[in-house]
C-alpha cells in the first residue's frame, strides 16, 4: 500500500459490524491499513476477539470491540455511543453483519426469517439512523453496506437472505438520496461467493448430500453461479471499501458495486 493510501483515513474512525472474522475482519484490516482506528463488533470468545484486535493494531492504529447483538436496537445505539466515546466520531460505517439459513419458503422457520431480516437488514437501518446525523454535522462520512450478488438476483432456498440483501440495496439508495447534498456518501458492495465459514458450510452440505469430495463440491457451487470459478477474496472487498472512502468516490452515491466473478452479468 502506498504512503498516500496508508494515510487516507488517518485520524478517522471506522465501525465495522460483524468484523471478528470473515469479510468484516478483512474490511477492518483494509481500513486500518488506510489509517483508521477500528471499532470491531461481533461474537466470539475472548481469544478470537483479542486476535482480531491484534491483527488491526499491527497497522499502527487503535482497535476496540463492542459486542452489540445486531438484532437489538438498544444495543446498536449503545455501540455507536461507545464508538463516539472512545474516538470522538464514527466517520466510516460498514454494515456487514449477516447470517444465513437455507430452506424453501413453505418450510422456512419463522424464527429464522425474523432473525435474518433483523440482523441482515434492520440492523443497518438502526446503525445509519444513529450515525448519519453526526456524519452530516462533521461534513464528511462514508456508509458502506455489504449487500451481495443476492441483493441483485435470486436463488431458490434463500428467501430471507435474498429479501434482506435486496432491502439493503434499496435502503442504500434512499440513504444516498437523503444525503446527496452533503459530504456523506452511502454505497453498497455486492460480493459473489467468498470463502467464508458460511460458504464453506454450503460446500460441506453439497459434498454430504451428493457424496462428492470437498474440491468437487466447491467446483459445483462456483460453477453454478460464478463464471470465473474463482472465489472473491476478503482483501479485494477491503480494497474496494477503501476506494469508496477516497476522494475519487465523492460522487458515487447509492451505487451497488458488483464484485462477483461475473455472476450478475449472466
């Protein structure tokens, strides 16, 4: 990373939800490399959280953790207040927290539907409604919502996830319009398959169901959706998030940026 990109976010604070592992931790690392102090959020035992903080602090910035349950509005409010208390502001907000469940609509457990909508969609509404006013007051801010290729297209068995991610894309557009004449931008990133624990579980399920090797199940999963047959990496998503924080992205407002190996071009 060049010296200019390493100081892009110096003195600023980024809050990344769902960031103790996976895509969220990858984004947090990229923002830390760009100079931002980081507020981590997510579940995990003390060793997992400490490991995530250590990764972040290797970039010469500060990292703290708040364990807000992203299905609870009062805990989200407390997390934003904690971030402001620790660092004085939330300059960059990344809504990444998410869960998944696969079942047909008629067999989808109601409690799973409610949990996915709450964590994957409603939590972003709550973080934005609390964080946006202070961003506007400061005259600068970045909201980056992690949607999905499933925010643009559908897949059978994923009704709640697809509904939530389509909702994230729509929410992003509305928030961008409401802040269009301010220094605050709101955009979404729509990744294809990334090799996270959620996706690994899908590979394992295919392998078990169809009596395939792990490699064959992986090829089957990618081949059905992602023409490049390559996983998108956490590092690629992190660099795209950093770009959205740059001056070059000042007039990107309400965009849904695909990074999906060609999935949604089909």
